[in-house]
């Protein structure tokens, strides 16, 4: 399992996730906050490597429909 990083936020306290936060990219676990430093938080999700390793992403980048779907979910 890998980790997909949606974004990194600087905040003195743990940020609150928006109520309307969607499920994220298809095939990933639910997004969660991970504290990476005293005031840095990453919005991350567990990612199965067979779907999100370098080879899988390279294949996906050849398919514009796949790229659009990933961008919209991100």
C-alpha cells in the first residue's frame, strides 16, 4: 500500500475537513489528515500500488478520459 497526497496545509491546529468532502479518487481509502510537522497537515489516502504505482500511472496518462476522471476526483 502506498500513500496518495492530495495537499499539504499549514495550520496551527488540526484543520477541519469540509462536510461536503467527496470520497476522493476511485480505489483509494477515505481521505484523512496526517500531521507531518508541528504546523503542517497532509490530506492523504491509502493507495493500492497495483493501481497507483509508476507503471499504472504511466498507462493512465495515455488515456485522456482517465486523466480527466482523476483530475476531477482530486
